[in-house]
C-alpha cells in the first residue's frame, strides 16, 4: 500500500517542499530509503522503527520503500523522521489517511521512545509552507516559539502517539502563539557604556559607528578598554525591525541545530576566537553552513586581536563587507547567506603591545613594527571607516570621585543614534555606510571649505578613492548626529581623527627616508 506525507527540506536558509512517499509491499522484511538521503536520513530507519513500536503501534514486517521527492535534491537532517513514521502508520492502516495528508506539512526528529525533539530550520520551513498554501505545519513543541513568526497556523506535538491521536480526531494539539507574542529576549542584558571609564574619543567614535553602520577598529596597549568598548556597541543600535528579526532568526535557526527557543530580537554579537578558520568565519564546510559573519547579520562581528587571525580568513571578509551577503560555492551546490553586520575589531599597536605608552618602553624595532602593520591588509582597512587610537587611562579617570562628571549611559547615546538614523531613512541611500559610490557625492556633498580640507588631507596621507568615499560617509554621519544639513570643515576635521593607521604608515615612511 502507498501513502504520501508532505514535509520540507532546507537549502541554505530557505525551505523547499519534499514529498515523502512510502510503499509497503509483500515480501521479506526490508527497509530502503531513496531520493539522495544523507547519513542522518538513512539512520532514521532505526529511530523510526523504535519510535513506532514504543508508541504502541505495530511496525509492518514487510518490504518498505521510502522515496523523498524531488529525488535530484540531496536530503539532509533528522526532521524527516516524523513524516516517515506517519507514512508508515498510514500505509499499514494504523492511521486513517485524512485531509491532513494533503493539507498539512510535518517536520520533527523522533527519539527512540517516540518523543519529538526540536530540529533546525523550522522558521524557514514554515515560511515556505505558508507560501505553498499548506493549511498548517506540525512541528515539535519546542519549536513553536520560532515557528510562530511565519504567520501560518503551526501546531506542536510532544510525542508521536499524541500526534497520531490528534490526526485520528481523539485529542487536541498545542497551537503556536501569534508572532507578536513570540519570545522576546531581555534588553537589559547588554553591557552599558557608562561602565567604561574615560576614553571620550573612542566613545564618540563608537557613537558614530552605531549611527551610520560604520566598521570600526580600536588600537591601543593592553588594558585600555578596547574589548569593553566593542562589546557595548550592540546596546547603542536601534531595535531590530521585523524584517531583520526574520532574517536573523532564519540564519540562527539553521545553524543552532534546534536549540533556538524563540525569535532573535536582540542585535547579535559574535566574537570568534582568532584561531577561527575561513569556513568558520565566512561559512562553508561540506554542507555549506553559515559562518560567523552570517550569524552576526543585523548586529556586530567583533574580531579581538585582529592581527592574529589567519590572513586568508580576514581577506575573505572583503566581499561580504561590501555586498552584505556571502555566496558559498561547492561542487554540488551554491548557497547564499545574508551578512550585513558592523565589523568591530581590536588590536595592539605593535608586537609587544606598548607602542605609544607613556610609561612602558616599546622594544619593537622598525622592521618588527613594519611587519606587524603589514598584517593590516590595505584593502581590508579601506573598508574600516573608523580607526581609533586609545591611550592608557589616567589614574584620576579610573578612580573617579565626587567631582567627576557622570559617564553617559548607553540609553542616552542610543537616543542620539536613533535620531541620526531617522534622518538617514529620509534619504534614498539608506544607512550612510551603505550609500553606493554612485550616490556618495550627491548625498554626502561637502561645502567648499570642507572639500578643500579633504583635498589637503588626501594629498598628505595618500588616501584611496574608496577611502575618500568612506570619509565622506563618516562626515555625513557626524553631520546627522549634529543635525546639520551640509557637511562642513568641522565634520571633515573630526572624521580625519579616526584614520590613525594612515598616520602611522606615514610616520614609518618618514623614518625610512634618508
């Protein structure tokens, strides 16, 4: 006897329909799965057999053939366990085939005792089920919070037995909450900017980065607050809109292997170790999985100890930083993932870390320093709008006191950031950091004095054309924070403060000159 049950497959962060066809025929007991299954799908045989028996049903001792259509697409994951088990029960006459077989979609992993375990990618599957016109999707109960965002009717089951009773009309199932009532993460968990003592210039640069979506690099000796500042950047960003929430949740759902309990509503903050490989950072591997840059989509990617990262991994960031997405090509498939994030990085100023320290001696010679600075790839640094040099904190700033001014909180800065972003939304280019080159001169037009100041700075520092465009975008953000309609010389002068690598390179060139 033949039965059909609908499910969903995953291709990157998108779902696609899969028809589970199962035939029970007379003959010696056998079980075969076809349709390009991976090892997890092939191993479902053992899980399904045990789950069916331990749920109080009889597993047919006949020849069973499972086909996953379309057969030309590779099937991956454990979420086909549930539709295969339902197809077995339907084909063997233990579950009456009703309208559910044509109108519903099923996904879930089976435990040996028949319990349903959460699976990754449920949001992508439920969104595809909605677009395909399915009336409902049934998932494990633990996936309900995530699936709620699709807007389609989603139901959750705890066990195979419970689901079978529901399909037979004997018991109800839990329904997903409305998307607006989906789980929200606490906003109070983000560290506050007021905890950082001193470093007013770096805090100002952080505000500019948040307001315009600019990439930022902190350089300074150990212990000056580089990592503390970077970790407070997500708290300055405005709340995610619904589009960003859905995109971020889809990526995290695919990558977290079923551990996601709700929507990703807080700005992601990813801080991979400097030993991360190219595949871990940008995505890849045998299954072309999303990497850290996609998991940071809509938030911040923090690279601490930037020069210690593998150069190939850092160079792989160049295209995603420009395009906001990454394309991973493999022999059998091509996957594209979103990767629109703010890059925040931190590094010491030299190999020993004490260059520029007022009381510690730097023992790095010119050659060692030049070799160290060469790790900061020119093309990559061209994509980092703000390069900020931090100095050691004076004792008075660290100690504070009754007369010391109160440090500004993240909330106060975030309000200015939100106001600046509202001004940017009124223009066609979007966030200032993402203004296309064709519109940069029109949307970031400096007055005559500002243009002359920028010309002199470019002649002195040898800034590239891309670098000049990025300086103009930073100037536009500074003007937005000030509420100015036009870029003036004061905005250019401030933007040029955040180009310390160019000053360092110019200093090295002067030292080498005879």
